[in-house]
């Protein structure tokens, strides 16, 4: 949807903005559903076996009843970076608890073929400088990321006290002893002076609530429990040779499907990709890491410099160079160029928003044009075009996904927003047609918008028995996204109410880990057994957050997805799901100054 008129500050044809907006609204409206997020279901009942760990055998053990200084729930990046920083600070008895059979978090579960990080490895994989690891690719594959998680665990001695295949069921504050009582599904009842929680949003898998989903008599599985015994192959990319005579359906076309569809296309007799909403798929440009180049950039402090450079570029900062140079920073570069092209007297908030909008429209036109340039069948190409703003859904980057639709036997079933109608004993029904298949793969992702305590599987019981769910009844309440009043010695590791940097979540986690280690070591070294944010400091932080522009992702005008609660009104509590109003880079700078001062303003030590 372009015309030949030249837009101000542009070098190519301008975009017919009003026509695009109308198209975006039309496509959004097709996909709106009254049930919103309730359309999904968990892996329970008939699907309980989907949630079983297929990767590591569960080992029986006796219940644990000891005491540790720090217990952390979650063995992904959040637990690993926090545990590493605590160890560096001299806290030796750190225990990490995870329902998986090893460290890795989402990278433990996601072993589907083609799984990769979609933010550059050099800023995505934490503690690279500390471990001396050089990512083998700009976008590392899952086995390498999992290996790196295990490398961190070994280097920092985090395996020594870890409890795997263990789920926390209760956390109770014991006032007289100033410690937490931790209960688990393995009968453990141990205590910890401090606790941390980093359960993350990508660990509770979900299934689409499609009628008849329980009736299918063929084989099926969720992508986070990939069944290599059925498909053949392995996470390292070996051919899935057991699919050569199989008709396979994959339901979902988000980031997971974008990565595994090319592998399925090469393996299956017939592959049917059932799509409700296409992803935007830009160039990834993956390539091996040149060791000589890496040796030149990996000087002391290199990864922190890269983290800050990426965040400054991607969040609209003023970095003079772009070290990462990817799709995330591209849009920011375009926005800056348009703003700088404005007359000095014309730089107003409204003009800046228009510059952002213009850049986004231009970028999405390029992404849609890329589909036409790659996909040979015009009807398939039309179905693969994303009609929404780039940040309405998680942007995808891939060099083989669109090409997969040129493979004989690979079929896009574009449901034009309607989704799959039902599942039968032998196949999948969409647009009134039944597709007989041998296997259904659910690429339906994880719960993101559900309540924190619901996803975590436990609800903290703090001072005077007040539950965290009660304290957050009207919305999340923290200082820095880390501490909540009434829950002493408890720390949360996640982006919300902090930097809220969604493009590179590990940067949020690494800064939180540093901060927690500084607070805990200060408490231990000063002989204090209790640290808690004051009610006044918590409220002041909430007031500051609410003074900002509000949620920047997932506008109600966007096509439905987890960024905007599937297009439904998320309610008044969602207004608290925001970040530092001055931006991610400003927050990280503020947090560094806050912890470096040693005053830990807003916290009380006793």
C-alpha cells in the first residue's frame, strides 16, 4: 500500500497511512474473540502426559529439611545470574529449585528443531565474559544456550545445593526467625534467610481450546515437549527421518513455528501449517562468529558495553554506533533519522509519535514485500503477510521460514483469522475442510498474561500472613520491580516495573541479579537479618511509574495476541504493568547509581 508521493525526510515512496490503518483495523477485527485469553487450556487432564519431562529421568530422593542463606525459585537465566552474583559476593549456600531436570529454564524445555535466540547471542546469553564463552553464531541455537546455562551452573557451584524436578508449593515468612519456610511437592520443608523468584513467563505451556482436541487418535505433542522418538532427529539438527511418510499438522505460527517449520518442511511427506495470524518475519542474517573478530571485541568489560549499546540503540538512545545491527535496532535507527530530519521547531511529542508511526509503516511494507519476493505461490504469499504494526506481536527474524513454503508438500492453511474450527479423531478441520493427519504439533506457546501466582504455582505468605495475591489485588506493587512491602527478604527477578525491556529480557535479569547480590551482601556484612522496602518507597515508585506514558506495547488497536491480552480489556490492574517512564537505559543507569551509593534508599535493614 504505497504511492509514488515522496514523504518528508524519506528516500522512497511514501506509505498510504490511512489505507494501512483501515487494513490493520479490518484484520484485527476478524481476530477479536470474546473469550480472549480464556481460549487456551493448560496441559492437564487428558494432556497431563504432555507436561512430563522427556529429557531427564526423575531421581527419587529424601525430603530436604536444612537451612540456606538464599533460595531461588527458577533455574533459568534469572536464577543463574542471581546465583552467580551472590556467589561472587561471598554468599556460598545458594539453592536453586526448578521443576525441570537441570538448569536452563525455557531453554531446558524448548528443544524443538531450529530453536534459536532471536536477539543477538552477544547480548542475549548472560555472563559470557565471566565464563569466557564465545557464541558460535550471531543467533545461537538452543543446545548451545542450554550448554551455556549448565556452564554457568558448574562454574559457580550452583549444582551443589540445587533441587531439580521439584516444584515449590509454599513460601511462608517466619517473623520471629526472620526467615522463609519453603515447601515443595517432594516433601521438602527447609528454611532460607532470603528468597528470590524468577519463574518467568515462558514455562507454563498452553494448548488452544479447540473443540474436539481430546478426540484425536493420532500422535500429538506440544513444541516444548518435542517427541524425537516419534519424529526422529535431535535438537542438534539431525534429520527427522521418521516423518518421511507422515502427514503432520502444526497449529500456530508464532516465533516457535517460524523456527521449526523449515525443519518439518524438509522432513514430512505432507506438512499443513494452520495459521490464524501470520508473524512478521524479517531478515535474521545469522552467521558464524569469526574468532579473530571476537578476539578484537572481547576486551575487558565488552559484554556490558554491548548490552548498553543495544539498549541505547533499540530504546531510542543516542549511541553513536550500533554494535549489534539487527532488526531490533533497525526500527530505532529509522525513527531517529526521521526525527533528526524534522525542523528544530517541529520536534514535538506529536511529531515524534508520527515519526515512529511512519517508520513502522515503512518497515512493515518492506517485510510484506519480502514475502512476495520469496514465496512463489501468490495465494500463499498473500496469507503470510502481517497486517499490523511490527511491535503488536513479537517480531520474528528468520532466513528459512518463508522459503519453506516453496517446498513441495508444505501447505499454508490460512484461516483468515478464524483459527481451527475443530479437531476430529483423524485430523484438523479449518474453513470447512478436514485435513487427515498422522500427527498434530501444538506451537501454541506459554501463558503470559495470567496472574503471577497462578503461573508460579505458589503464593507468598508474608508479614501477618498477608498473601502476595492480596497485596497485588489492585495491581502489581514493587520498588524497582524487585521488592514488595510486607514481604521481607524476598526478591523478584523480571522486567515489569523496572526497565521493562522486552526486546532483550536477559539485560533486565542481569541488572536485577547484581542489585540483589549488593543488597544481600550488605545485609549479611552488616549483621542484619531482615531487609524490606518501606510502604512509602513502594508507593512513591508506583506514583512515578504511573506518571509515564503507560504501556508501549500491545495497543488495543493491535491484532490480538499476548501483548494486548488477546485484544480484550485487561482491566485497571494492567496499568501497573509498565516500566520506568524515562526508558530502559535511564533505568539501568539509575539502578546502578542506586546500588553503588550503598544507601539502598527505600529499603529498611534491621
